[in-house]
C-alpha cells in the first residue's frame, strides 16, 4: 500500500471509500488499506447499535409522556412514537442479530428515557415508575398506546 493511500483515509475519506470499493470489486486484496477497512466495518455495527439505543430512548420517553401527560398529548408525539417504532423495526429487519442487544439494553434505555422525560415535562422523577412497566414487545407494538 502506498503512502498516498495510507494518508488518503485521513485526508479525503470519501475518496478513500470509493478507492477501497474499487479495489474490492477488482479483488485487488494487496491494494486494500486492511486496517482502516476493518475498523470501518466494525464501526458500522457500532453505529447501528447506537442508533437503535437512541431510537428506543426517544420512543420510551414519548411513551412516558403519552402516559403521564395525557392532557398534553399531541399529533407530534404520536408521529414521533410511530416513527421510532418504524425505524427500530427497520434496523432489526436489516440486522436481526441486534435483537438480543436491544433486549439487554432495554432497562438502561428506560432509565435514560425516564431522565429525558423528567427534563422535558418538568415533572418530578418519582412521577415515573422506577422500572419500565412495559415489555419490549409492547413498546414495539404499533397498537400499544399506554393509558394513564
């Protein structure tokens, strides 16, 4: 691998990705920037995990608000809840191996969502259950809308 290719990763990432794709298609394995390529592939999985957690936190926060501030329910909250469910389903459809990860992170996501709900609503932390009262299946179910 040339010095130019080694520095390309740091100086022009877009060109580096196109160059790596070209070498892969040509099966020119000796030309590949293997270390950076492996790092990028690993980061793709991490990105999906981060997005999944982020979307679950937003979903849980809006479900908490939906349940605990029923007088303030809005179309915007409803749209956000539906969109988070859609995107979570899409990520899991593309990467089914992340489903167990979602299950292991569910309790942590709930705690983050609870904190966000406190910040957004101004309600006392004790207004929201300490532990999530819903299952991951309920939260993911498009027909599930918690009542007060």
